[in-house]
C-alpha cells in the first residue's frame, strides 16, 4: 500500500432542530434498523437518565448521569430541556490499512441541550449516536458565561444491568492492562483481591472496578461490550462494580498531582461511552462502532507505513538467551539474566545481520532490534530519568553497518524507544530522535513505558498520560512516522483520526509465557482476548513461537498453546504488523526452513474484508480474512484447553471458482502441554459450497491458506 486510495463517499444527513417545551422531557432515538432504542428523559428532580432497549427488551435500565467537581457544585439535578436536535448520517470512509477496505458509518443521533435551573444556569448537552451494532453517547460542555474551567472529581455515568450476566473482565488497574481475564458472573467480580500481581512492575487498583472493553453475555444469549471511543484530553475510564445492585458507574483514572480526575477548559467534549450489542459473539469483532465514533483522518496519506511481518532481537531476551544491556547485569525484576560482567548482549552487529538474512530469505519485511542503545545498564540501578538518548548505540552494535545491510537485503529497520516511563524526558528528545530516524530511513517506532510514571502521582491511564500518548502521535505524524505503543493507553479508535497509530500492546502479551511465575497465559487467554481487548483495536501480540517448551533456556516456562495455534494467531489476532517472534534457529530443522513457517511467509497483514465464521467468548474463535493485494484468503481458528471440532463453510469464496487450500493443523496426538509441536499439513480443493470439519487439540488451532487455482 503506497497511496491512500480515494473512494466515493455518499453522505446523507438530515437535521431537525426542535425548540422543546419545558414539559417535554422524554426523547427516543432508534438505530437505522430499529433494533436498538435509546430513551432519554429527566427525572422529577431534573436529573438526566437513559435506557437502552434491544428489540423492545430493556438491556440497560434506568441509568443516571452526573458530574462532581472540585470547589464548585455538582451537575446532577434541576435540569430542564432547552432544545433538542435529531439527525441521520450514512457515509462510507476508506481505511488506509485495516481489517477491510472501507467502513460504513450509519447512525441516527439525538442531542439534548440542558440548562441547570440555578443562578448560574450551567449548560450541558448529551449527544447520542445509535448504530445497528451499538450505541455511543458523550457529554458536551458548550461555551457559557458561568463555567470556564473545571476539575472533574467524578463522572457518574451509570450502566444499570438487567441481569447477573456472565462477564469476561480484568481489574480496573490505573497503570497496567497486563492481567489474565477472569470469567465470572457479574455479582462475583472481585478486582481488589487481584491487586498484588506478582508479574507486574507497576500496578494500582484502587476500586472494585474493571477495565474496558469488558464483555458480557446475558441469559438470553445477547452479547454486550462496554468501552469508550475518542479518548482525548481526558482520563481513561474504568467501570466501578456494584455487585449487589448489578450496576456499573464510570470511575475515571485519577491524578494525585491534580487532586482530581480531569482538568478542562470549557468548551469541551468527553469521550464517547459505548455499548456494542450483538446476537452472536462474532458480531462484536465485526463491529466498527468504536472506529466510527472517532473523527475522520486528520493526517492524510500514510503511505510511508507498509503493513508487514517482522522479526526481532526480542524473544531471546525474554527466554534468557541474551540481555538488553551490554554488561549483562540487568534483571528487570522478572527476566533471567547472567552474572555481572558476563555479556550476552543480544543487540550486536553480527546477531542483527543474522536476523536480517533470515528475514530476507523468508519474505519478512521488518526487523526490530531492542537493546541497541546505551542506558539499559543504568535502568537496573533504578535510574530512569534521562538514561536513554535513542541515538547512541552500544559499542558492539554498528548502527550504520546494520542499517546499510538491512537496506541491501530489502529489510526495513523498526526503531525501538523505551522511555522507562519518563515521558518528560522523552518529550524533550522527540524532535531530534525522530529526525535521526528519518535521516536513517526508519519509518516506524515501537515505544515502551515500563515502570511507574515519572512524575510521581501520575498513572499510565490518567489524563496527563493520555495527552502524552496523543502528543507522540501528533509529533510522529509530522515526521511521517508510524507508532506501535507498548505499555500504552487503551485503544479507543483514534487510528481512524491518526492512522500512524498502527498497533499497541495493552494486554498480557506473549512475553508472559517466557517468564511469568504464574505459568504464563492459559490456553483460554487468546480466545478471550479476541472478544475483549481486540474490540478496541490492533494488537502487537508477537505470535509465532515454534520452540514451545524452550527447555534449553528455561525449564519452568513454556507457551501454553500448540504450534498450530501459534500459526492461527496471524489471522485471529488482528494487527497490520505481525511478528515472527521466535529465534531464527527455532524456525529451522536440519538446516532447512521449518515446513510450517511457509504459512507465516504466505499470510497477509492487510485486508479487504474480514468474516468471523464462529466462536464463543473464552472458548474458541475462527476468523477468515481476504488479503488486499493478492485476493488470497486466510483462515485461523483457536481453542481453549478443550479439544473440539469446528465445522466450516466457505460461502465467502467466489461462485464458480476452484481454490487450493493448505491446512496447518494439530496432529491427532497434539496437546498444548503434552505434545505441543505435533502438526500436520494437508492440501485439498475448495469451492464456495464446500464444507470441512477440523479437529482442534486442547490449546490447539489451525491455519489455512486459500489460493485461487
């Protein structure tokens, strides 16, 4: 993809402004297909509330809205409606890269303009958008004479559930999303007891709250996912749980320096509060609600970024083969290392060229090198402010030689900026560091924020850091650089507005399998992630481990999936950049490339359409994706710790055409723990009316390439 494609856009907009009578306090707006309804009204006290229905059945019962501020009265009661506005939008916008070529943005909307019946007559607008796949609403504080600046201490947005739903959740941690998902009834959510996590360097969970996206299933089989969209100049939202009353209320991430949650100058808009609704679990994945609630592309062409697969000097540090620093002294609290003075530095010139050779020979376009720049040895001594300059390599890493060798071999270098959670230092260095990248032909960067945020009193997910992450996107966009953020703020669809935001971590990633003391990610982890974290945006999960046990490095850790499951992740877990994370040696057998690696070579990363074929949250999922450039199809399916047989149809293929399929699947005796590397490769012909049953081992999966004959 070199240039942003231009699509014809059809927009149908109808607005009707209604001057409401004072007694008129009830409003209704439906989705375009009329399945979803929002009712908005004022209680007798003048307090605003809303109700959500799906096919006439209440999904969110009476839920109130209010704000608490520092030093001024709350906005809560005594409102009256001044005016209301309704409208309809139906447009189509192009994705420069993504899960599909274009996105339809079709919704009905309602904005209710409220005035507080007090001496100050403060104003508040509530803006609803209702789609066929869910709803979004936000608060708009218009310019007004008696409200200029506010420090929000609480935003009290309620989500009043109608049953004790099944919930897949992680704690409402203010610093880290890297938790294993829990699967409980809503009434059983207990986030506080999970607070002292043994594998996290920074974690803070002050309330019995959950982070978003949080996904639920009702007794009627309806799927709901709660999240937010367009998080800009505001604090990230967790959801505080009332187990007894089956209610959630927004709990914003705070700032000890501010003494509140978010400081804002009027006028301003909050992020959208979102609820995705689907009758099938796969409908949540196919939804584009979060993206649609963001503004359109502000930065123009992003042809400098090419969706790609990449390798990297990374996994070898996690399994203990090498270290980030030259001195071999860091332990990073969780990583296996050598003795002081025993160098096993991974980022040396010879090793980098080895990875470049492997990438070039196997159709891999990118190389990430971590530990190339000086400063890693200082980090272990608790020095974090100003230890990296992002331009000075260790003496055993010849930056120019590696750069030139990569260019000769057709491999693009991916820069690595570990900020050590010292954002102020990073902001001072951005301009020169990004110029250095561009001078050396480097167009993308992986950023990291490991540790507690400096300055003290700020958190990864608070307003101050939200603004920092946004600043990184703005500044890199100016330099035509793409960003893959680790230890990030949650994805909220801003990749539509800033398509240089290509991916982020924001979950418990592959590295936990290498060193976590709790046994790593369970087989159910990614079948859950697909229906939770992945709903917010692309994930840099770093799949592709072939040496599942890696006993020669660590006997107490392993990847808790089969090899076929690892292959399937290139389709199931979406990202426009996908890592083949294992060591090059682990992709070789007797001096030849591993037969299963062919799938990694073949599989696409940029798609013209995506279809979820089947799945249940936490159990299994099968996804088919249609590659943008070649027209080839790729299918991936994964399961939890249970074996199962999935039945597939292929009605997404073209009528009258015959395709060749190559299936990489679990061997009959495969098992995530007992026999994880056992696999089979099968070839067969497929047509539109073909059907196929595939057996998945415990913790297993399958990957399929489909080529037109």
